[in-house]
């Protein structure tokens, strides 16, 4: 078991950065107009993930809160781009939400991924689904807070609204070689899941290893 968690810890930078993207509220984005910074050029130099924030926990019948695209670039300098795809504040959210389906394992179905890839004109190499507990837990960890919010606070969709500029600035203070360990047993498997192949996670981790800070960018897509 100890060996297992050591392996899981290797996910911490990738998954935490993913989670960070999920707590970035209040960015106005729209499909069909991805900027050049979010364009695939060299697949080996980046990884694209689609993130679903749900409530309550991922093992219950989840209610969709938001959808994000996260792109990690492995060149120098290392960088992460967060792109908000859909939130309840957008007029077409209900239409998008109706198309989002989860399978028996509460992972997004293949049809869901194909639908989103079509409307946003892109491709993702993996998906992540997590709830507000994971969002708040990792937010507290990233901010080096000494406590985690209560369940009543955690399961409040309003808590996903965080100062995105400050959060991105916090990411830039992190170096993958000097990341504090977190208790992943508090999150896995009840509060997040990913279909990303383990080999891809390991390769991504190795690509992100550096003594230099990670650059962070928030992409605003105009309608």
C-alpha cells in the first residue's frame, strides 16, 4: 500500500494543476474560437485534459458545475494553460449539460467526449472528474492553509469561485521537484477519477520535472 501511494504521489503536480483549473471561476469563454496558444502543434510536447467539476461527490449521481480544458506544455519554459469551457453563468450551459452523460463508473461517456470535441474543435488525451471536496482540498493545499473546509462549505457551488489571477500566480511559485506531499488517500477514489493511462501520467510527470517555476496562463475566449 505504501508503494502504491508513492506512485500516486507522482500524480500530485499534474492532478493538482488540473484541479487548480477547476477552481478558476468567472472567466468568460466560448466554443469554436480557441486561440493560438491552445492549438496542438507537437503532441509529444504537451498533454490536453478535459476536466468536469461535479457536485456532490463523484460516486453519487453527479450534477455538473463546470467544464475545463487544461493544457500542459513540456517545452522550456514549462507552462500550463487553463481554458474554461462551460459554466452555469453561460446562456447555453443547460444545452451543454443535457449532452453530458456519465457511465456506471461516473466517468464521462465516449459520446460525451466526442460531442465536446466537436463543438470545441479540439481533442483531449484524457478526462478527469472531481467534486467540490477535491477542489477545496487541493485549493487549501496549494494555498498552504492549515485546515480544510467543512462538508457544508465544501458542497456549496459558490466555493468554486476563486481569484483566478492570484491562483495562477500561486502555480508559478511551484517547482515540480519541490512539491509538498498531500494525503491522496483523502481524494482517491471517492472524490476524483481519471481515465488517463498510467504510463502517460508517468511520462508527463517526467516531462514537467524542472528546477524552474511553471508558467501559468488563463485563456479568455471571446464569443
